[in-house]
C-alpha cells in the first residue's frame, strides 16, 4: 500500500508485515500495545518498554546512531522512525533499501494521528482506534491547574529547556501551565540568569534524557529559591500508548505542584 508519513512522504509498505524495526522508544511500546510484538525484529537500546521486549529483541544501536549494517541483516519489511529522534542521514541510508515511515509529533493531535496511521499500515486499525479513543477521553478529563509559570528542564550543565514547538510544551499547556520559555523554539540552552529573570513559580526536572533526581531538586530549590520537582519525563514526551496513563499522572502532579507553591507562600 502507498501511505503518506507525517513528513508527507509517500511510502510503499507491504500488505503483510513480518519484520518491523522501530527506531523510536515510544513507538516500540505502541507496536506492542497494538499486538505486534511478534513482528518486531529490531529496536534501539532506548526502547525500554515493555521490559521483556527490551531484553529479548535485537538492538540496532541508538536513536541517533542506528546500526545500518545490522538493520540490513534483519531485512525488515518496515522501519518506523521519527523526524526529531532519528538522524536524517540514517533515514536517508535506510530508505534506499527498506520502506521507512517517519513520524513528526509536535502535539497531542499529531500523536493521535500517528497512532491511527501506524494502526492502519500494520493491520491494527481497530486496536489503534480504540487506543486513540481512550487517550482522547483521558485528556478530556485532564484537570486544569492554576496558571503556574513553569520551567521544564531536560538537561543539566548546561541547562536545557523546551520551546513552543515541542510535544512537551503542548502537554504543559494542556495542564493549564505557562511555559516560562514558550517564546523559544526547540530545546534552548538557558543560563542561571535566565532562570532568575524568568519569574517562574516552579521548576520541573524531567527524569529523561538527563536523569534528574531528588538531590538535583533540593540543590536547585536552594539555589534559585524556586520549588523544584522531579517529574516522570515519559508522561511528558512519550507520544505512543504511554499516553493512556498520562492524564492520571498529570492530574496528581498538578495538585502536588499547587501544594508546593502554597507551602512556599505560607513560609514567606
């Protein structure tokens, strides 16, 4: 079949897929949720969910350094990649030999579109439609927080945050929060002075890609006099089936953030 990917490239995909290589962790998990575990022939070293798939499937490098030769030995019927997570040069090399379907997810609507299309091209449309419906319903009941200004950090030394054209920004906005660096694009580096001048109410420290922990939260809270919380980055950035659990997590997190702000106000 001929199918457009999210870069509007037309990709010729076999009707019966026996071997799929996924170069995107969240989309590997999605394939498993759709019932395609047996067809998965290759994953990246970052495809950690589900755990038994991570431990049993052939690993073909990382998201930024795919092992092209190993993928060639697998000879997949389909490769699923992502514009942001994978290197364009790797995609160009691979598409000379195999069908490569590329996602480009910047918001929840794009994630739903991706899920439905992956379901279509893999013969799992019914399952994908049901999953998409569950995710949509969950976000419909997402609790709206008071409009706190938040800094979402994804890296330490140097600090890196997120701009307005990212999936994480869309999730933050859906919580009712204001991205302190929403006028930026992609993943800008910021300085101590930028953080001081941001007038942020709270700092959210993502568990990935940099593994922020409670020690970092305590240090940054003391340094900037802004409450800092460690958050599960997967619920902010994994745009596949993990989104079914995101609304529940985010509802609890918004309540926690508001309590922390109230406690700070009571002390001052």
